[in-house]
C-alpha cells in the first residue's frame, strides 16, 4: 500500500472523532507524514483542522458531519443549502412535467409542425419560387403540382389555393400566363386552365 492509502485507512478507522495529527506522526515514521497529508488534502480525501489545542484529521465526508455537530453557523448554512437543493429539485421536476405535458399536447393535436399563415404577398413569393424551378424547357408547370408543393407550406384547401391563384393572375397580369389542359386548374371562359408559367 502507498503512504496515502495507509494514512487514509487509519483516518477512516477513527470515524467521526477523527485522529490527532500527532498520533499519526507517532505511528507513521517511515515516510514524510506532512507531505502525505498535504497530498490527501489537495485531492479532497482528508481535512485537517484544529480542535482545542491539537490538529485533527478526518475524511472529507466525516469532517462535514463533525462541523455539523460542533459549528452552529455551518449547520445553519448546510440546512439552507439543502433547502435550496430541494426547491431546485422541485422546480426542476415541475419544469420537466410542464414540458412533457406540452409535448404530449402537441403530439396529440398534430404530429406535424404548424403551417404558415398565408396572404397574397407570401403566396406570390412561394408561387414564383416554384414556377421558376420548372423543369419544362418552355417553362410550363401544372397548377396541380404547384398546389401540392404549396400545401406543404401553407394550410390551404383546393378551393383556397385556386382563389389565390386567380387573385394573383388578375393582380399581376403581366407576370403570368395560363394555358388550357391539365387535371385541375382555373376555369376561365368555360375552359380548364391547368398550366402556368412566368412571363
């Protein structure tokens, strides 16, 4: 065993009373006890303190108990710390419970993220972005495809989508061109216009 282990074992065996440093010096003469104790103090294993006229040694855990029994200020401080810890634990648990409750509510209401609110301005921005990405060499894109992309961003049903498309085309006539055909679209002059492109 190392000198630290020997000294620590001896201090442990003395319990809450601790042991006089002078008694340790009598027992351990084969090494530098002061250096050994200093090492143990530095790593937080041992505490050395004056009790009466002599210096005593305790393990760190036992020293806290010793101080608690002999020092009223320490006892009050320790109680305050314990109260704060209990309050923090309670608040921490309350916050965790509240967050868990909120997560459950969100999960039960909708598993998806909320969709953005729509107005003509932000609809136009997204609409233009989609038609500018058209894979067709002449720029036409089916309105049905635009609707399916935009429905991932905005909470729109089919009728609301085509009402906005109609407002868009009427408000910005020089920017869009509609063409007949497609499986869905705007009905203008009795014909289904299911394709759109930017001009």
